[in-house]
C-alpha cells in the first residue's frame, strides 16, 4: 500500500499570501488530520476530517482552514500568511473505522517558508 | 491541565548501551498512548502504541514501552542502541474522551548516539 503523500514538499511564500497544501491518505483511510511542527511550539494539532466533516479542531486562528473530499483527500489552506506560519505541516491518515485513538500514519510533510 | 511531558530534551548514549526515554501524561482517564520517531527532514513513524491490556508493549526496531498507571508514565526502552536510532522521539496521547484521533505530543527527546 502506498503511504500518505503530501504535495508540495517545499514551498516559499511571502507575507500576506495564501497557500494550499494537499494530502492523499492511505487507500481506504477516511480520517485525515493535520499538524503543524515548529521549533518553538513543537507538534500541534490543527484539525481532523472524517468522511468530509471536520470533527475536531485545534487552537489555531480562522486563517487556517481545511476540507476533505469524497475520495478522502484533504487540503488545508492558510490565508494572509504570517512569518510565524513558517513550519513543517504534517498530514496523517487513519483507518476506515469511525473510532477513537486509531493509529495514525504520517506523510513526509510540507515545509513552508514565509518571507 | 492536560499535558504530555518528556523531561529530557536531549540524550546522548553510546552505541550498544541501553536507552530509556521518559514520558509522563496528565489526564483524568488513561489516554491512548503512542511513541513516534522522526528522523531529520522526515515525517513521523509509529514505534508502538498502548490502548489496554498487557502493560509492556513491543514495537518495531527493538523498542518496547511500559505503561505504569500509578506513575502516569509510558517510558520507551531499548536494550542496545544502534547508530541508526539517532533521531527525535515523541510521546503522544489521544484523550480517551472526545479525542477522536487528536494526537497531543510531548516536546520530544532528541537522541544522539556516539560510536
């Protein structure tokens, strides 16, 4: 089975721009979660989608949004980029059951640099 | 407050030596517990997980972890470290109630291995 894929792998943007990141989960997985990793704040949960519905959200401003498509692929969008949004954005997918605490499999991440 | 604590930010061991990485959590009910490893520039790889049952859990790459309810701990161990184990290790939990698949991570422990 192919793993979680994320595109693009690297991205450079300037302040004020917006960006869209994409994540394709493992085949058959219906849950997709997004995390932000920075040296200062560590790994922080952004949101989780299950069957096209956001069912959990972290403590991030409204500039961070996401969606999930019927094929379980997910995108996250950050509008009005700030320097502090520079980070590694990780996507994770988990199994087809509507469960709790399922094992999550991570993609390689998208490294975003905001100048 | 609910939290995951990894007291050791950085650990250095010699190749062949034993290893123990500490993790403590603060939650009302025992959460789901995970250990992930991240190599430089990579995503996260699951080493092992604990949901219930036997408190000694075996994982990949020769790692094991022991859950101790009385100490709210989930420490990761390896009897003999290899140079390829140099990486950053993250303890994570999913709260038992309402967490779905929301992983809450500790700050991580960076492991260096001397030859």
